[in-house]
DNA sequence: CGTTGAACCTGTTTGC
DNA sequence: TGCAAACAGGTTCAAC
C-alpha cells in the first residue's frame, strides 16, 4: 500500500489529528516488527508528539524531551561544544515504516480494535493511536535524539526535490536496470513499485533499460514525470489498490489515474497496444511494449551469440 | 557492481 | 465447491 504519496497522506492526516497530544501509556501485542519493544515502553509514556514528518517511506513522530533527557542533552552539548559544532534540530523520535500493510491512526478508546492491531498508545485526550499491520512487514523503533541523524543516513535523494544534475548523476552512472534504480532507497527515497512503473510509462522508458543507457533528455523527462506523478498522487491522497485508507478512513483516488501499474492485458492509453507484465528484479513490472521498447543490450546479444 | 531467489507474514484472488 | 498456487504497495540477505 504505502509509497511516498500514501505515506505523505498518512503523515498529513496525523498532523491534523494528533499533533500536540501526549502519549500517556503504551500497550504492545506482537512485537517482531519493533526494533526494541522495551525501549518503546520505557521511553514513549509522557512524551508529547511535537511534529510528524515523512522521510522517504518512513514517518517520524518527533517527541518532546523528558526532564532527564534535557539534562543529558545539556551535558552532551557541553561536551561536544569543546570539540565541534552540534546539530540542533534533533529530537527523540518514533520511527514508523508501514511496510506493505501497515496503518497508523487514532481511534476512540472504546472502539473495537482490528484483528491485527499490535500497538496501542493512549493519548491525553482519551483516544488511542493504534498501529495495525496484518503482514507485519512494517517497522517501528524508538530513536534517541543522539541516534536520529545516524538512522537517516544512507538514503538517496528526495524525489520531489532532486534537481536535474543530481538525478542524472545518480542514474546515468549506473549499470543497473532503471526499474531497480528507481526502487533503490539509497538512490531515491520513497519511490515504490506503482510510481516506478507509472513514471517509466510516462517517460516511455522500458523498465529493464540500464541507467547508463539513458540519454540526458530521457533522464530529465523521467525526473520531471516522476515529480509530476508524485505531486498529483499526493494531491489525490495516494493510490488505494486494495485497502489503503488515510487517517480519516478515506481511500485515495490516484489508482484511477494509473496508466501501466496493474493493467496487464489492457490497452495502452497512448497507442492501444496491450500492456504487458514482466518481472524485473523480482518485482512485477507493467509496461507498454510499443511505447517502451525493450533494450537490445549486451545482456541479450551475448545470450544470442551462442 | 549487479542480479536472483528466498525469507519475513497474512490475506485475497486465480486456476484447475 | 474445494484446495493449492500465485500474488500483493516493502526490505534484507546469502549466494553467485
């Protein structure tokens, strides 16, 4: 369910509904998707939710300091002052990844919970912030202020903000398939299977083309259509394929605009050719065989020449 | 460097 | 109808 536009939709909803609320207590069910369950129980109660941010497909609930943390932070700051400058915008945080089926939403405490709800956080207005995730491919972790920066290293560019030069540098230097590059979170943070296929269809690029095979014009087109698609999808509250709903229980609308994803056997919106499905790096990839011609690269030639 | 396949887990859809 | 296989928006890791 959740790629960048869906996670952004959830984050915006949470900003509306739980900003400024304090977590009074926490209850855990299954915990195999939580980094350190005891840390959640130990550090979350008493914290106020001061901000909800999105980083790629992650959500970051920024939490208030506790008195003891503030004292420790002062001490650390004093120590680091002697050596180097300190980054100041870090806070203790709850990191949440929705995986394939995760949902994070507040509910009235008396409301019956779903079968796969695994985390209940009682808020100071009587509601509960609940995490529900049937497949438990998601991730949840309490991140101390000092660890936050480290936790967020290694991710690629923000696809909404990345400029032509950086995008080209991250794509055209690589011999991996463009579909893999788009899905690689160390190249771009936040793109998933749906929006990778949609942007490749729009840019008329076959998913198995190598990054290094794209010319400057194609690369720039890809960057632009990707940004366009992500922005439009956010405006439409994301894509609801089976059960994605935003914080208010409303499905997104962008699935009605899909041109490739999930359209195997249907006609291409541009040329009427039947959309095909193939597997690229283990993921279903939908494309138009006419608009997005397959590469005739060394991979195939070599195979043929024996 | 890059690819493949399996694994993690549950639910739904498809095919015989 | 019934049961098994295939498939699902994500990530990670071993093996090649």
